[in-house]
């Protein structure tokens, strides 16, 4: 089975966030856009609301398992507890919204004032819950297996690692040494040629 760190909670949470947020937007648009499209938008909003509430169940279960299993310190425990309470509040608000939407199921389009207010409260609650979940990971490092090694990394591309500079520096030295050896070889060959010419002249003189 695929191993998800810390568990499957980060996978499940995206479904209710997307479905419930979209349902809020669609209900509000359908309310103030009285046309043939508004009826279709309302139908889609109701389906999204119902599916989103259902998807809250695996999100809560996996989140509770993560709450009791991932390593954390005191500050991390407090952060996870705030996130857990916010998740329960979000679930309660959208459950009430689903019940109100069911009571208004015969309404042709849009939503009543009570449902719109509850939906707006749910959107605020789910946004706060998502923010607190991000705090758990990015501020407290909960569920993070390793941290990146950022020493010597420049994202702008000037110097991604100090070893690159050392490599270029060594390469320049090697290139200079090679050129110097080439010049010394050429000087040696020239001296050898001069010696041979002098020896030939000496032989001709004799």
C-alpha cells in the first residue's frame, strides 16, 4: 500500500474544501442571478454541499488518527488541538447548512437568507481550519520527515552550490597548468631543434 506521511489525511482534506467552498459560491450566485441558469447552479450547489459533507467524514477520521500518532512537541500539540476544534466547528456548520438546503429542496433556485448566512459562516470556518492545518505543517513541522538542506542554494541561479564555484576554480587552475606545460614543451622542442642545428653546423665545419 502507498505510504503517505503522516497518513492519508492530507489527501482527503482537499475534497471537502473544494466541494463545500464551491457550493457556497454557487448558492450565492444563484441567489442574485435569477435566470434559467440559476436553477442549474442551485442543483449543482446542492450536490456539492451534500458530497462535501460526506467527504468530511474520512477527513475527520484520518485527521484524528494523525492527531494521536504523529510526533510533536507541546507547541505542536496546542496547534493541532486548535486545528481539530476548528474542524469540528466547520463540520457542525456545514451539517446545519445541509439540513437547511434539504428543507429548501423544493425551492427552484437560490437559497434563503438563513442558508446563505450559514454557508458564509461555513466558508469562514473552513478557511480558518485550512489555515490552522497549514500552520501545523509549515510553522510547527508536524508530519514532516526531513527538512531541506538549503546551505549554499541560491534560487536566482547565481550560485546554486559552493561546490560549483570550487569546481570552476579548480578547472581554471587545471587549464592554466595545462597551458604552462604546453609552453614548456614548446620551449623544450625549440631548444632541441637549436641544438641539432648547431651540431650539424659543427659537423660541416669539420
